[in-house]
């Protein structure tokens, strides 16, 4: 298997060029048996993996050296430095070996180096931002790519007809259209490498990067169609072939997206059942995502689109199913593989440019290509943006259009496609290869070096590196539901309406099918924020030199008891324990930003607003996600709060009410009651309900939720909902006006909300 993969890796076969000598049997007559060798050199046995590991090691050390100086990396993008390093290494190898080796092979690029980069981009892509700008991304990816390909190819053919291209460049209209299809596509690797260092705002980044990912389907279709037409010859092309070419655009794009979604579904469903084999969770993520890429490539579909949709579609469910350690392993492994692949790609681009035997130079073709790709890119962006701004709520201004036009970088995708051309079918392949190398180097090095000063000079809005506050998230969800409701009322099924319908479908079907039940039930964002804010209080206290409390003195909301939720915070617990430290976020003097003040305000709002009955009923931002018994739960909560307030009001009348947090101990059958509570025989045959207020009695009413949770995983802790416990004690006062009063329920009982209401109403009537 290793020897079969060596040509794909651009490495020579082990022992290639060596004459195979016939081996003799150790026991052949006339030859003594070989002696024991103390040392034996076996380079050909480990040549391939050793060279791969050596290349990755050199690239990693180079990145370390680059980042030793911030001045260098702040001025020169890392991709430019890697290309220059590749040129230097290629020159050294050429000077030593007298021939160019270790080229960037198309098989290596498409099968091994490109999938980790695209998977990392799709898996960690901000889905909300991507789908908010999906219309603009599709417009630039489909219409823009078609525009750039046909205009560039036609313009180069016109340049040849005008005599500005040398006659030795033997290419017709179909040849130039084929070259235009591969040179016009924006490369995702180059865009990701440059734009992540420039830090433009999120909208610009997602539009340009999304275009570079989704235009792969258009590029693949145009490349294959034009290549087929060149092989057939222009005289043999029929009208039905053009129709098939148009149909193949939809087949390749939609088929690739469908393959990615199918594997995303399989991945999410598989991770639902891995609770007892956590160790294989990261392996499943990489295997199924790579299987999606290979399946699409095998079916001649868009493999980049397949793995992008797989990452986008599965992340929500996979992150909820796998453990925290698995999420960390997936994140860092994916980032490591993508970084290594990107580094090797740019290094091999530089090394491949050293081999001048594979390309030929023509100044007219090179200069004309550079001019046309820049000119038609800018013209297409301006025209498409003018159309899109008629429908966008936030239009793209002229500065954004300049950055988008200048940010259309070309990279290794174009180089790999031009290498795949057949020289017998395309005589001008060597000229196309040289032109592609120049275009890639110009866009990555020249435009990569100048785009950052251009962004600063134009004062483009930069990206903000912080997560939205809880206040912003709540307002964002609120406006989403309001806009969806407005669209629903007016009958206009727009973007917000369909997104709200999708969220409803996802919560009703997909989440329950693809998420583990425990993971689906514990998704309470408000409680999670409350927990994290208390943890931050504790960390701040420890950082300020506070002493460590015992487990009995410090109870966080994450613990199973969760008693006295309205008062449970690190600040209050430390205050009760006599600590001199003050953890109240509203009085800390070291508040550094507005976000801290917002989080502090939300912290105190949650401390006062979350009460016991709500801690097991998951809050949801969607107006559709209301279970069947939601009204009954709301009635119970309202009833419990009303009963609590009514019983508290008894303090000013004839009864003394005290609350306790401890559960009453269950009594065994036949056990006699003590402490002033007589059994049935001690009351001369009278039932307990006939006792008067002169008898001291305790009434303990326990309100508990009827909801039963299934223990889906041994790791999931069950929350013990203690409910509200009321203890009523009768006074020794004798009621005036001769009205007899009775206190019910001497023994401890558990009542439902309906029975409790009936009992209290009867007691009020008798009193």
C-alpha cells in the first residue's frame, strides 16, 4: 500500500532505478551462510514515511522561525514566507541533484492535502453568518465564476487573434475557455491563509471565503465540460452537449451537497451511541467526513462542497453527543492537520516553480491573463453587488467591493488542475502552466502583501474578537422571533420565516433523533450561563488570593442539590461564611469593559429570577418549542408561587409559618407519631380532621414535579427537585365568636397541585 501511494506523494519509489539482482537461497550449494550483522542500513525500507515526516518537520520549524519576530509576520503573510521557503529549498535540491524533485502532484493535493483544510473550514464555519449571507455567496460563486471564466477565456482568445500572443501558443477558443475556467476560480486555501491574518469584518470574510468554497462545483463542471469539448473537437460538439453541460452543473453541485448531508446525518446518528466508547469519537468524525469527500470524488461530484456541507450539518449534533475531551481532541487535531496541509501546499508550490522543464514562457499571455483576471473580477463584483444591494438590508459599500475585488486570490487548486491537462489534447499546456504559476505567485505574494495596508488605508471595519454577551444573544433571538412573526402575519414567507420553520422542524424531529436524550434535555442556555458566571466568580476569588472553602461551605449551581437557587452564588456563600472578600461583580473596581458590566447585570438578574420550579423545565427561545403539557407546568408554577405568598401572609394573622429546606423523613408503617401528634386511638376514636387549634400540629405540604426523567447515561446526574415545603404550626389562642376551626393533615402527605388547592380552599372556608 505504501509503495502504491508513493507516486501520489511525489516521491520516488523505494529502490527505483536500481537493478534487481536475483537472490540466492541461504542454503544453496557453494555459498556459505551469511553471518550475523551487527549493523545494517535500510534506507529504502523507510524512505517514503521518513521523507514525509521530514517535510512536515521542516515546515513546522519554519513556522516557528517566522513567528519569532512579530515585525516580519505582521508585514508579510505566512503563505508568502512559505512559498519563498519552497523556492529556496527547491533551488537547493535542484543544485544538488541536478533535477527538480518533490513536485506538488494533483493526486497528493486533492486526496490528502485539501480535505483537512476544507473540513476545518466547514466544521468551524459560523453557520448563522454563512446562511445570513447565503444569497450573496451563491451569487458570487455561481454567476461570478461563470462571468470570470467566459470573459477571461474569450478575452485571451481575442488577444491571440489580435496578434498580441505569440503564434507558438497553439490554442483555440475552447482551449482558452478551458484555461479561463481553471484560472478564474477563487482558491479557498489562499483566501483562508491571507484573510485570517488581515482580520477584515465577518461579513466580508464569509462572503469571499464562502465564494471560494462553493465555486468549486462551478469550476469542476466548467473544467470537465471544456476539457471534454477539447477532446471531442469543436466540430463534433452538438447542441445536446451544451444542455448536458448545463445539467451537469446542477448534478455536481446538488449531488455533492446531498452526499455531504447524508454523511453528516450518519455521523450525528453514530455519535449518539458512543457514550460507552468515548475513545473512538474523534476517529468517527474524521473517518466519516473523509468518506464523504472520497465518495463525492468517486462519483465525479463536488468533493469540496460535500465535505463542507458535512461539517456544517453535523457539528451541532456531534458537539452535543460527544464528551468534552472528545470535542477538544477533534478541535486541535483538525486544526493541526489543516495547518500542516496548508504549510506543505505552499512549500510545494514554491518547489514546483523551480522545475522550468514543465513550463514555457510567453509575455503576452502572462500579462494579458493578469490584467483580465483583475479587471473582470472587479467589474463582475461591481455589477453583482449593485443587483444584490437592491435586496440586502445592509448594503455592501464601495470599500467592501474594493476588498472583495482585490481579495480574489488564486492558489493550488488552479495549479493542480492545469497540471492535469493532457499535452496531446492541449498543445499549449506548458504555456498555461507557466501562466498559472505566475498568477498564483502574484495573487498570493503581491496581493497578499498589499491587502493588509490597503485595508488599513481604506479604514475597513475590522472583526471583533469576542463572543456576544448574553444580553446581545437574548435580543438577537427576540428580534428573530419578532421578524418571523411579522412575516407570518403579513403572509410574506421570507428568510426569517423559513429559518423559524427550520428551527421548529429541527427541534421537533432532528434534535430528538440525532441527539442523545440526556444531551437534548440538558440544553438550558440560561442555566449554563448562570453556572459559568458563578464559576468565573470563584476563579476571580481564587486569583485574588482567597482561601479555599470546603465542599460544605461552597455549593455551586452545577452540584446536584442546587438548594436555594435565588441565593446560591459564590458571592452570597462567601458572605454567609464570613469571608472578607467581596465577589459581587457590580462592586468590583477592576471592571475593564462594557461586556463585564453587562455580564454582571445579567448575573444578578439570573440570581434573582431563577427559582426552583424552573430549573427542570428547559427554557427555549423558540416560540414553537412548547411541549404538550407546557400549560399544565405553567399553571403549577403559578399555583406554587401563589400558595407560597398566601402562606407567608398568615404570619400577620393567626398562624406562624416557617419554611424548611430539609425533606421530611418517611415514616415506617406502624411507627407511632410523637411530639404532640396523637394517633387515631389517642383521640378517642375521632379522626384527625376533628382536632382544634388548641392542639399543636404540624402541616407539611410537599409539592413535587410529576415529570420523570429517563436516566440515559450513567454520567448524567439527576437533579433532585425538592419542591416547596410548608410547615404550619397552630397557636394556643382560642378563636373568638365561637367558630370551630380544624387543622387538617396531621400526618405527612405528598399532594399534587390539584389536591393541594382543594385542601387549602377547604381549610380557608372552615377558618
